[in-house]
C-alpha cells in the first residue's frame, strides 16, 4: 500500500478540572477518500508498543488487544464517521418508547469457518461477560441490563431473570433496568461482540491465545502472532461485507523503542505512525501530517485523604488557578484543547450541529478565561481557615505526583 497521510500527532492532554484534565488520542489515517486508484498491494503496515494482553472479547481490557479485536470481531452495530449508528451484524433494530427494550434483527452473517452467527451466540457471549465465575473486568458495562449486576454479584442465580433473551435465531432482545441513552454506544464495544460457544469450551483457558484458537466475526482474521515481533491480520473472506473491503492485509510490528517508528516510516516500512509531541515543530508543515481530535481525557486527581485537599474550597481554588489555555498552548504545544467539563469535544448530544460539550458550555472557571484570581484566593483562605492552617503549612505539605520525566517537566 502506498504511503498516505500518515504522520499523526497524538493530542496528549486536554485540561479539565475541578479535579482534572483531559487527554486526546488520534486514530490512523489510511488514505485519501478522494483517491480513485487503489494501490496494487493492499497492505496496511502499522505498529504497536507491545503485544496484546489478551484477545478474548469479554475479558480484554487493554488498548492493544482492543485494537486487534476491532478488526477481527464485529458488533451488532457500528459508529460511522459522522458519529451515527449504522448496521453491522444487526441489519436493523427497534427501541421501545420507554427506551428500556431493544430488539436487534441479525443479518445473514457467518463466522470465519462458514457457520452462521446467531442470536444464541450473542446470548452466550453477553451472559459469559457477567458470569461470576469468569470475573470479567468488563462486566460493569452490562449492569444497565435487568438483573445483570445481581447475576454477576451472585445475588441472582437464574439466568432467565436477566434481561438478555433469544427471540429466535435471528432476533435478540435486551431489556434495561432504566433508560440508558448511551447503551448503543456500549454495544459497539469489544465486550459485547460474540464468541462461539463450542469454540470457547473446546479451548478453555487457551481460547484466543493463538490464531488457531480464535473464531472470527470481523472483516479480518489473525493469521500470525509472533510475540514481541509481529502480528498479521488477513481479510476474512466469510465476512458479510467482504466484497466491499479492498484491504487484504494489516501488519503490526511490535516496537518498544520510541525512536524506531519514525525511522521505519521514513524508510517506507510503516504507513502510519503516532508522532511524538516533541517532533511536532519539525513536521508541522509536512503535507503528510494529519491531526485528529481524540476523546480521551487526562486529569489531575486530588488526594482527598490529605488534610488539605479533603477540603473542597482548597480543591476549587487550585482548579481555578490552573491556566488551561497556557498549559495546552505553550507547555504541551501539541494541538490539545483545554476542557472545562468532563465530557470531551466530539461527542453527540447537542443541538444545531453542536456536539455535547459545545452545546453545554463550560462547567468550571479558571484564570485562562475568567477573572477569578480574587475568588480563588478567597476560597483558599476560607479552606485554610476551616482547617486552622496557614499558606506556609500548605506549601510544606502539598506535592504533585507525576508518572515520568515528561510529567515532571509539565508540572
């Protein structure tokens, strides 16, 4: 595959607070949509910093495993580039007026071995995710479903009382305990994607450990996994949308040295890389640089067991004096956007073509935009007075914990 718009800058931090700041992550660009001529070799060459911790959809909680599963498994629905839900394994769905019952109608889709994907597969997979014997770290994602949390906790032992039902082999019904506007978004996630019961039971604890111990519902299948070296995905010819998929192969080199990806990109051995913020100025004018607004958040977290930061007025004062505009624009200098509400930019839920964050506006104040220095000082004084402490006491007992040398510089 020819190199496309491939140098990507990861937006490292967007600043939030009462207690935090928000980070953003980019997604790879795979070529220009306006390109009318496909490359002769339909291979996308990517990389990741380590092997996936696991590829069991119901158990996977790591980013690298999730990325591979996004290619190798399919969901009931997907989200398109406009942020709208579109059919995937479910060709259509219905939502009850009370927004507590969802019915999904499955298309005629197949596993990679050619056998049909059925509502039984979804039932088994979703019940497996909340099985107390499995103890999946993703179980909480299902807790809006009737009985799911109690079933996971062992308080409910009859699976028939859980709101996950097979109507027939092509119809799958879910009943929620309360309206959950983001349920469809949850259903896109890897934990909600089907696994095949007989395959899981055949391999037991070894399920999903090697390419031959996985059954694939997605557009690609794992053909090679050499740990600490390379992962290779090849097109799944039995996928329901295979005729429209032109890409034949995706390779992931496992690269832990942060200097190597750029070298491999420049030598033509990688098609897409995440560009470290320290290199942004060097490549800022490159036609190959593409910046994408991500939706991850990073935040400062106050230790509420600390005698000073357990006081809400002191926490508010610290939040107000954090200059988010200067921090993102001059300290990070990587394209990050300041954030003054916990939900980041890019999420639907607003009106007049605005996203949720833009529609709801700022929920907190800081000295970047507001004249709050005096108010922050008053809150700090009030908090110290409540504790019977002075600013000198605070300065001797307040510290910032960071993860690495770069965090130290930012602090």
